[in-house]
């Protein structure tokens, strides 16, 4: 089917730019296979931006992820809001410009939307997934810019339209995604924020350590060599340029010969306190509160790139992960902790020579395809898989996830032969689950090893995986 750009009409005042158009109310009924991108008349940028927000705050990925182009006439302001669209084009006076050149550039975004698993194309509305999907579909990182348009000083233009006033801000959201290892940061800037309102617009000033006033003068300190008297210069001044020592009444003639100026100090105009130190406070332009600078919030503002886990979550969402379900059911340990358990267990076995334990590796082949094939049933299937897993394990067994589809289990007080039997039961139960409920099968690779002092978990895993 031939695609063409459509104009998104959001007000009666919109200039008609294109023969094909769609209104905000028609978005969920649109046949997107006909649309290469949405053009928005941005003669009035703030109105155009509001229309973009409405689109991006939609629940359907097929709508909120669509490429959007702002069209401007003549002069363009340098507001960050221009960068919230996927592209901008200037409207020619005779209306002649190449709409189709952009179609090709933006088509990769439409192709990405088409690869989403079908069950993920329904309304999700999960803001974290939306953010990950925008980055994944555009193959971009989250890049901030500094701006005075927004009170907290930084904006991620491509992501900002997702956020309503009621959501946590993009900066907090990105920090949260970073914690989940879905995105990874590189430093863009460090900045101080008001602890009362989060504003970045702060007036830093020194205040008197005695009375708290900010009415300070910076004055020079004068040191008279002859009598060693030292005080701020105002104490020496008599007349315009005349300096006389208040202690010994001698006139100070030549700097370097009679006296020197060792430093500058603060002098309070209110209480006359003179001193080198002062408290630095920050007064907020936004909420007017004054905060001691050491209590301000110091934050790192980062560029972020998607990690491979983040890329997966962009496709499949965050909730359906098998490991998430297993984690809740079984308490997975980290690979590092798992190796420690194995080492202790191997030492115990060789010392007492009374019992045997086994290490088992289980790999689900093509687990990611299950998401595609099973659609909305995937979550239920994963819970069932987790229960099967649980049924062959005992309280004393230790389990770790090497990645999304490879699991390693320490089966204590179990010989390799017994472990093989248990794994065989696992295999059969999984086969049964799939043959009874679904058309597709889930292939498994399974192997058990004796736990011995020579056993190295990582090497064993690598050997297993390269088979
Ligand atoms: Zn003072
Ligand atoms: Zn003197
Ligand atoms: Zn404030």
C-alpha cells in the first residue's frame, strides 16, 4: 500500500498543508499502513506542542510512537519545543517542498512499530515502557538540553511530551530506569536544585556568619608593618586617599614598604563583623525560599543510552519477564553469590566425603519467541513454568539466572544421577504444559554436573552454551 504524509488537524485555524488529514479524535481509528508521518502546522508553536502532547499521551503504541513533523513558516524561535518533534520542515511560500524525502527518513520508525508483538500493540499506558519505546524506535539516546523555559533548567525534548503535570518528572523517571539497568548514563552536567520546589534557578550569595545578613562588602585587609596592626582598609582611611594607622597614628605611604594588603575579607554592613568566612546560601527564583547551600540537592544530569535489557523491555514490556516471575517465586541469587555457594559446597563435600551435590544448567531455547507466539497468554505461561521449576527444587537449592533464558541451580545433597532424574521430570512437565495448552513447543537444553573442587561455574556455563 502506498503511504503518504497526513496532516494532524488539531484546530479550525490550522492551515491546510496536505490533501490527507486526520483529527485528534480519529487517531485510534486510523489505518496507519497509509500514513508515513503526521505533519503538524506549527505556526503557533505552543498550540502545536499541545497537540503533540495529546498524541504522545495516547495509550496505543501505534499512535503515540508515530513520527511527527512540525511545519513552520518563515522565522522560527529557538525554543526547545521544536526538538520535541521527530523533524521540522519549513513551509515554502509557494507550498512546494519535498514531503516524500522525509517519508523515507522516518519510515524506519513505522517499521519498528510494526515489529512490536501484537499483544503489545494494545493500550499500555505504562510511562516507563513508552519512554523506552520512543528511544528504541528512533534509535536515539535521551539527550537533555539546558533551558530557561522550564523551572528545573533541563529538558529532554523528545521525551517531555509524554509527561503530564501529575507524573514524576523525566529526570526522576530516567534515574529510575537507570536503577533498573534499562538505560546507562554518561554525565552531561551537574547542577544544584532547590529542595523546596526543584527549581534550578538559584541566586547564590554570601551571608554574615554572625547575623545572617547578606548586606556584605568585600573589603581589603591592610597590615601595617611597623606596629603589626591589621584591619580592614576603612579603619585606616582618612580623607580620599590618605591612610593613617589607627593604632600608632603613622601615615602609610608606600605599599610594600610601609604596609601590604594580605587578603580581602567580608564586612557586614549590619553588624560590622569582619571575617574571611561567610555562609553561602541560595535564594530560589521560583519559590523564594532561602536554603543553606550545603543542603541543596546536587544532581547529575545525564545523557542516557538504552541497554540491551532496556531494548528487550521496549519490545515486550516490563511485566512479562520470566526472570521477574521467577525472582518473585524463587529468590534468585546473583551469579557472584552463586559461585560463592558452589565454592563452599565443593569444599564441604571434599572435606567430609560423605555426600554429593549437583550443578544443573537449564536453557530454554527461544524463550523470547514465546512472547510473540503466545501473546497475552505469555504471562500466565511464565507463571506456570515458574511453578514447575519450583516443584523440582527444594528449599536448600540455590538458583541464579545467567541471562533471561539460562538458569543455573545448585542441588544440594543430590547426586548427578538423581539430578538427571529431577531434570528429566522438569523437561517432561514443560513438554506437557506446552503440548496440552499450546500449538508451539519450548525446547530445553539441560545438563547436570558433579560439584567438585575443580568445578568452575563460569567455565562450565561457557562450555555448555557453546554446544
Ligand atoms: Zn552581620
Ligand atoms: Zn601602626
Ligand atoms: Zn524553590
